[in-house]
C-alpha cells in the first residue's frame, strides 16, 4: 500500500510518501509544499492545489493520511489552515483517493506507543521506523511521515471494518 501523509498548513504543507507492506515501511519521498508570506492568500491556496495535484499524479497513493484539525488559541490561523486543508481534501476527492484523519494523540500513540510523547520522540521514532540516517526536515515533512506510519499501523483494522460494513456482516 502506498500512503501519502500530509501535515496541513498554508505556509508549509508537509508531505511524506511511504510504501507499507506487512510491517515494513519504505520511504519514497518527503518534503514540503511552501508558499511565500507576501503572496495573496488565494494564490497560496492555488500553489498548494497545483503542487499537490503533481504529487498525486507522480506517486499515485492508495490513500491519504492527514492531521485532523484542532482548535488552537489563534482563530485566524485555524481558519486559514482549514481553508488549505479544504484544498487538500478537494484534491483527494478529485483523484478518488480515500482520506483518513488522525489526531496528534493518535499519531503519537501509533508511532511511539504513548499518546503524550514529545515531538522529538515522534520524530526520532519516525526516523528509526523508516531507517533514515537523519530526522526528516523540515519538521512538517517528519510530521507527514509520522501520519503515514500511523495510517499504516491502523489500516488493517480500518480495512477490516470497511469490508464488514460493505458486506453487511455483523461485527
């Protein structure tokens, strides 16, 4: 299974593409889509859309794992991130790629085994799981890879439940 992890934002959208088979993860690509601060916001959203479209065409992921948006103290930031996230959701839908959402707590639990792990612990475990020489940079790319790992660990259960629902079997 090829998983695209996305850490949403409007200045930086982290992405990480991994191949997951059985219990093994193989990193294929990671990085960030960036937009300049002085550019009109709508143009920034267009850049995210265009660059993500290119990533989806290039890597053809089976699914996308994205961080679930949670409210922070800065309302303007959360609204802008939500708009950028909407562009990402639209791209997934246009390509008919299933999208799965995870909270930071779920990612920490899946990657480190502890839902209150510190960011540096998640980044180091991401590096180890993917057998990378260094922690991925920027941090947004490392977060995106952690999301992809989280989905890989959760995917078997999700696929089982989806099959049960599709066939009408009882759980």
